[in-house]
C-alpha cells in the first residue's frame, strides 16, 4: 500500500509498505480523505516541538471499515467513519477523570504514531466514530479541526452575550468561530493578515474583522471601548506577538485561551496576569464528546463545508500538497483524496 513519509525537514515522499492487519480490539480503515493540519506543516518544516522526524503524518481523516479484528463488536465492513486520533494510556490521573486529551503518555496518530496519509490505517476500535449518511467522507475530514474548536470553546467558559476576539482566521480559528457563534456570543471580532480569510469569517458569523497588517488591532479594539471590554480572546496563531496582543486585549478578569502551537519560547508580561487577574488557559485537542458534537455541527450546518476546502491533491503528490498548504494566503485547508468515495 501507499503511505506518505516525511523523512526530513521540507521533504515528503510516497513509500510502499505492506498493508497492516488489525489485531485484538482494532479496526482497519480504507482511508478516503485526509487533511493537512497546521501541526503537519510544523512537522514538515521540522519545527514541531513534539514530532520527531521521520514521521508519517495525517490525523484529520475519514474512511470505510475494511476489516475488523478480534474482540470488536458494533461495527460492520463498509461502515463510514471518522477517527478520534489520540492514543492514551487510560491509567494516569487525567485519563481517569476524563481529561485524557492531556494524558501523561499522550500520542497522536500521524504525530507520534502512524498517520492516515495512506491507503489503510489500523486504529483502536474505541477511537472509531460513525458518521451520518448526510455527511460525505470528504467533509468528514473537517470533524477533527472543528472538534478542536468545540473543545476550545468549553475552555472559554459561558460565552453567551460575551465580547470575543479570535486571533487568527486559519482552520482552527474559523472552527472556533463556528462554535462561538453557536454559543451565542454578542460581539465576535476576528483578526488575521488575509482579507480572503476575513471575508470567510464574516460569512461564518463574525460581527467585525480586522486585517492586522493594515491596522493596529489592539488599538482599534480598545479604542472602540466595548461595553465591559473583551471577555475572552482565543489565540490561534502561536507566535509571541499574538499572545501579547491577546493579553493586552482582555479586560481585567478576562481570559485568554491558548490554542496556537508555539514552536519557540515567548516573553509575556506576567505582571498583568497578577495585577489584572487575567487567566491564561491552554486548550489541547479534544475528547470524544467534542468529536461527536463536531460531527453533528457539520452534518447540520447552515454553511457549506466546501468553504474550508481550497485544494485537493492525489496521494502521489505529497510535496506539492504540503507546499500548497504552506501558502496560507491562498489556501485554508488542503486535503488528500486517497480512495474516493463512490
């Protein structure tokens, strides 16, 4: 079977390996589509803090069940599914209290485990999530990033009638936007460097957008003096300026939810955290409930999921696809079409 390998920084190749077989408690999937995530791009550039090269990427994916291992029930060959790609120990404190997304031994398919940019992938059966008939396998690749948004939303607290800023209108920022709109936020400001992405943010429900290349977003937002200030900022970029801007934006007692992946250490003004009682909260991945909620959001959405998918590549063009995904001014979500849905 075919599988994409990142052997070293800035290189992606297609390799041939033997098709894996499911063991006890496992299911084998015939992969239909797999998206390129921001984490995959960090890995491709050799800059991901938790991914060691060589790596086999891919954790945003969908497919059909091709074979079922011993001890697995409740599934049938041909079932259409997506996968929660976290691999956890199930024994540590956080696993026991339901926060297995921060398991002490957390591994992720496509990061520390085998990835889904391949014809087939064997996964634990308890990570398999069926999708409804009205959700295509292509659109199901968006469930994983939307689940990140659903989880981040919960870290933000009750957002009903609140003033929100989302820094970054990439796939994760827009996934958070969809969730924030659904949560009933009063004012939703999205900042980014791309007019095209900001236009999409407007279509998805942002009440205001700001191109941070053209305007000082902090000065503009604070200058408008929103009632009681900004309650929550979602940082979705992962650079020093964005986290510093987030901390400058929130009101006293406000909250910053850190969703962006930081490849380097940054400096922030911790005096404001103490003096203003600011809250900085990390948000990592999701749990199964976030995933199942994301499935329903996409299946019942009033927007077209095709708004997010900007390029589709065959598996035979791995490096071209990664380079296209790196062009964030042009592309939002690049996906591989591996075994097309009939």
